[in-house]
């Protein structure tokens, strides 16, 4: 199994990729916005260039979704490791057992002090710092996606409506051509049958005018048909871009949902580990210190966090991520290029084994 890169390096990679995606996304959105305002944006020669950039952007977005999911689950794994370390403190040391021969109260006081002085507290605080940074990255990306998706979808509707009017104009032109050709054929049949020579020459002139008008409309219809087919290719590309953003917004939603539940778990472990009534302990965790995860921290500050129902919500959040990012969830970590954390096979459980009843 390949070695797991540090969280910080993966977070920096995700941040860099997010910045590049934002630039490319702005370019793609601008292409849709300028499509009808400038003929060069709808020319055949630019389609291949735009197609490559659009599809690369969509692929980069999917890669960023997977990387963000990997970061969320890496913090979840680190939380499990902290919980396991706390569980290792359950046993009493020989010194504590000896103290228990004379005073069980002193024995448990020594045990409690040993556990609370462990470096686990700092690790939990570090996890909260990382959670806040990751939540900020996902939230910023989600806000940018929503804004860009709204504008791109609006502009795409305009492009589609333009093509729809074009198709209607093509249908009208074809009906007009059919009507003119029928009139020209009728006029041609009347030449030499009714009237005198001057009348025949007049009808011939009318027939030629009808044919000329039909040919002019036919040329316009051919041009409109080519424009419609060209627009259809671009619309397909633009629609893929808008659909991809919609999926990325949904991915951000499920990742944020899971991350917030995981933050609750970290806070519950901290709450169980630390005597929050001791001066300076609870004050280290306040909403203003962690603005991107302020909601669960607000509950922690009010003493409203409970472990009940957390297991079910964590399981549901993991399944939502697996459904939204199936390739990430189902891949095996042993496979080349596979994600570092297997969310599908990770046991869906929550426990605080170190808590003594």
C-alpha cells in the first residue's frame, strides 16, 4: 500500500487546484456569456479549442472532488486514531494500582490526571484547526460554484432559446420555399395556355421572380441550418459544463455535511476528555476561533452536543459521499492511483471506548 501523504501537503494541492479551476471556470462561463454577442465565439475553428478546455475543466473538477473527499476521510481516520489512543489509557498503571490499595478515590484521581495530561488534547485541537481550514476551502468552492452555475445556466438558456428561434425560422423558410415553388410551377403551367404573348412574358417574369425568391430563401435556410448544427455542438458542450457544476455543488454539500458531523465527534471526544469547567479549557474552543465550523462549536459551547444518534448520522453521511463519488468510494487502496482511504469498506461505527461508565 502506498504511503499516505501528509494532510498539509494534500490540502495545499487541493487549494492550488481550486484556484486553477476557478480561473478555468471563469473562462468557460465567459465563453457561454459571449457566445451570441460575438461571432468569433461561435465559429467552427474555436469549437475544438473550447471543447478541450471545457472537458479538462470538468475532469479537474472531478479530481478536486475526490481530493476533498480524501481530505475529509483522512481527518476521520485521524480521529479514530485519537480515540484508539485514548482507549489505550483505560488500564491502570502499577503506581495507580498501588495508590488504590489505600484510597480508590486517589487511584481514580491519578488516573484521570494522567489521561487529561496526555497529548491527545493538542491533537484534537489540531484536528479542529484542520477541519476549519478544510471547511473553509469547501465552502468557498461551493459559493463560487453556485454563483458561476447560476450565471452559466442563465446564459445557456439564452443560447438554447436563440437556437429554438432559429429552428422555427428554418421551418418557416421551408414552408415559404414550398409555397413559392408551387406558385412558380402553377405559373409555368399557365404560360402558352391563357392570354397573349405579352401576358405570357409577364407570367414568365413572375415565375422567374418566384424561383429567385425561393432560391434566396433556400440559401438563407441552408445558412440557418448550418448555424443551428454548429450551435447544437456548442450547446452540448455548455450543458456538460453546467451539469458538472451542479454535480460538484452536490459533492460539496455532502462533504460539508459529513465534515460537520465528524467535527461533532471530535468535540464530543474533547468534551469527554477535558474537564471543561477548569479555567482555560473550554475557552480554547469558541466559534470565533473556528468560523467555518462555528455551528457545531456553538452547540459545544452551550453544552448541547450528545453522542446519541451520531453513529447513524455518520453512516448516512458516508453513504451519501459514496453515492455522490462512487469511484472514490469503491476503489481499492491497493490499486494503482486508488484513493488513500477506502470509504466503502471503512466500518461505519462511532464509539468512545475510553469513557468509563
